[in-house]
C-alpha cells in the first residue's frame, strides 16, 4: 500500500489494489478514478466496468476515506468496497440504441478537453489536437438509472450518423455556449472554506484586486471545454485585455490578466507543481501555459 496523506493518495491506492479483492469475473475489468460533480460538491469516484458490460456502478470514496482516517483497517475497508461493487453491479447492460440516430443525440453532444497523452483511450474516439498537449474529444450526455452519465463519441458513430467532424464539433460547441461560468478565485476559495468548515486567511477578501478568475461551466464539471467558446473568451478580453490561461484541470482553467505581471516560466512552474501534487492523473489537462492573443488561444512562449 502506498503512503496515504490525502484522498487522492487513498483513491490511487484503491485503484491499484481493488482487483485483488474482487472475484475472478472482474479479472478483465477496467478500473478508473474520476471526479464527479454532485450537489454537495466534487466527489472522488471509483468505477469498475466488466469487459462485456457498457454500464457500471459508481462508488464515491469519501465515506471510505473517512473510515480510514478514523483508524479502520485498510484491508477491511477495501474488502467492504469490493463487496459493494459486486452486490450493486447491474445484471444487464444499458440499452444504447438511441445513439444510432443523430437527431436523437445532437442536442446532448458536448466537448471535453483532456491531456493528450491518453493515446490508448483516444484510439477509437473522435478527437482533435487543441495544442499544448491537449486533445478535444466528445461525449453524449445521457441518463443512467436516474443519474447523469456520458457516452464517448467513437469514430464509427460519425459514419452511422452521416455527418462529418466539423458538424460534430460545431454542434458540441453550440451546446456549451451560454453555459459558461466565471468567478473570482477569492469567491471560490470562500465557498470552499464555508463548505468544508475551515478558516481562510483574512488577507483574501471578496472583491479585492488584483484578482485571478476561474472559467468553468455551471456544473463545474469538465468546464475547461469553455476554452472552445469563442464568445466568452472575447468577453474576457474586452474586460482584461490580453490574458494568460492556466489549465488547472479538465474541470476549469485560471484566467490571469497580463497586466498583473508574472513570467510564463513562473506560471508554468505553478501549473506543473499543482499537476504533480494536487490533481488525480485523470484530471490533469496540460503542463503548458496558454495565452489569449489576436482572438486565439495559443501556447505562451
């Protein structure tokens, strides 16, 4: 078992060990950790999907991590987690025949920005390079047993739908337009402090200047895709002039007006430090710093 100092360490340890506690029928299963947006905030989730299944239960790890912090034995915790996965696994796969018709799904298509070193994952998916080690992929939002789910758009789907890549991308960007959410960094920190019951440094005051800003979506989930929304990028330019963009995760980006100063080297070091120490690997977006210049997002030199 790896050293555990926070919930991300706990989640990655579970990811490494869970198959050793599952029955043999899960031997070829795909396991992954991801962040899921819920009314109570972003939660760390484990999914274990059997090889022959297109649906899998989602298990949130906060409750199990709390048990670990309270002194419960790690092996007992992971055994109870494995039991929960086995007992809650659906008997049948989900009927996804609705996705065969473009008219059925076009309003539910949305883009996702991911770290482009996920080559194996992207192999059969429709994707395009964004630049700076970021790739654009697409998903179909859907309801899974009363909860929000998403199905990746694969290459063979475009042929079945009778559309080209540009039509897909245009529709996906249209669907996220108007759903952007911009908030000051201090406001997000105050919300986090209030939600988690800790005190914030009194030097951080709402409305104080100078200020960084967060660009995401209303759900604060996969919100880095708003970098494809040219309208909001132009609005931010009108307000701040030229600005840097720090890819803080796949869920949001940080907007820093160039007027505040700071070198690209310093900002890049900040991004790399956060990626290495604060994020789950699945949430990493890029180690690069970007800038908005001449109406385009570019890697900052």
